[in-house]
């Protein structure tokens, strides 16, 4: 169990380093919309997201699409890393309590 605790601690440190290097991020989904969907004419990009429990949609100029795609991808990576950290923190806590219980 001690070995597993050390593995968890090392993984958490790696996650922290990855979080430090994420860069700009933004929540949401970037999609292409059409004024005439059946003919796929009049295409434009929009980003949709929820912030402070409110849904937002913004139009995006073509010159910002590449940057926003990167920001959205960074946010998804951030969320994934945070979820993994939480999972590891729970497991770490459970193992510590189990070790303490066994020492009694």
C-alpha cells in the first residue's frame, strides 16, 4: 500500500507540472453553423459555453478560429487532468485511512 501511495504522489506531481504548462484556455464548443443548413451555405463559427450557470453563444471571426480551437482543447485537457487529480486524491486518502486502521 505504501508503494501505491508513492505512485499516486508521483502522478499528482506530474499532473501539477502539466497544469503549469497548459497556457490559454477557454470552455466551450466551437462549431460551424450555416445560415442555410440544407445547402451548407453562409457558414460561420460560433462558440457555445456555460459560465456561472448561464449559457452563452458568441460568433467567432475566421481569423480567431485556430486560436480558439487551441484554447478549447487546452480547457478539455485541464478538466481531464483535474478529474484525474481528484480521483487520485480520493484513492490516496482511502489508502492512508486503511493503513492507519491496520496499524491499530
